[in-house]
C-alpha cells in the first residue's frame, strides 16, 4: 500500500454503482479503496482483484452500515492496523429498496430502508468526519436518488430516506466548509444495475429525455470529479444524473 495514496471508503462497494465508483477512484486517483459490503464476499473480492490487477490498491471491509456497533468495530480495527492513515474520502453509497404503496407498507420495510440509507449515512459519517476536520481535508459524497429529489410513487420510504440525506448534505456542508471538507451528493435516475433489473427499461425509457437508462460508470465519473482537487470549491450541492428526468 502506497504511503502517499489517499484512502477512500465506499459503502456498498461490491456491486452496481458502488463497484463502478471503487474502480474509478482507484484508477483515476490512485486511492487505496476500502470496498465495503454486508453480504456477497465473492463480489467484493472481485472488485479488489480487478483494482490490484490494474496496479491499484484496495481491500475489503465488511460491516452492515445500519449497525453502529459493527461500523465502529470494523473502522476501529482498520485504524489500529493503519495508525498513520486516515480515511479522507467517504462515499455513502449503500442503500436498499422495499417498494410498496405507503398505505400497505410494513414497519419492517419502512425501518429497513431508512436504517440502511439514513442511519447508515449517520453511522459512517459521524465516525469519520472528525479526523477529516482535524486534518483540514476531506471529501464526502452521498449517493442519493431522483426519488429523493422529486418523489416516486411506491417508494415513500426510499424517497424519504434519500430526501433526508439531501438535507443533511446541505447542512453538514455549511458546518465544516471552513475546515476544507466538502459534502456533496449525486442523485442518479434510472441506472442499469441489479436494483433496476426487473424494470421495463424500454417502457420507462420513454419518460427519460435521453431515452435510456444510465450506466454505473456515468455516476462514478461525477463522484470522481467531486472528490478531486478540481472540486475543492464545490460543497452542499446535489448533482442530478438522470438523462434529463426532472420534476
């Protein structure tokens, strides 16, 4: 592991958008990437292998972002093993959906979605933001959703979680801007991943001005820019990556 490479933590980094972000940060910025996953060790290991095969540096780190004790234990263990390093880039990407009409939504489906997306954001960011502030450098990027920007029928839980993170992004950005730590969000529209594999892409693409679903790599490109030195004066913003689909 290079002693000069920055360390980036990408939650939910084993598949879809998270996977693309891990590969992009390693290839474009030479970052040492912590590929977080909860289940699916094979997929996470594959991401690390690809990064290493291309001359990069990465490792897996397993924990459930919704479990504060698990988050703290895993990150404390990593810090103990790497006492001279800090995580300078956080990409809060982990999220799940439990779609259904609000009137029929179970407490379990409501809580599960908010716990992973919103509580996960809190657990990770609260744990890691203080070292960034002390070091006077850091980048936080939250992966939200078009659902959080404009709302989506059948996704009241998911829309609520992502909208809350958008608000938190803007507020936290104001709190820590003077310490050279930026906080931004990217809001993907319909992206071709496992999360959208059951959607009728041909039918849904009709309401997207560009006429297609996006690619995970197109989201990763925006994240890559936001963590770069070129984005040092950008904070508290939400970049919509949705092919022109706006409210």
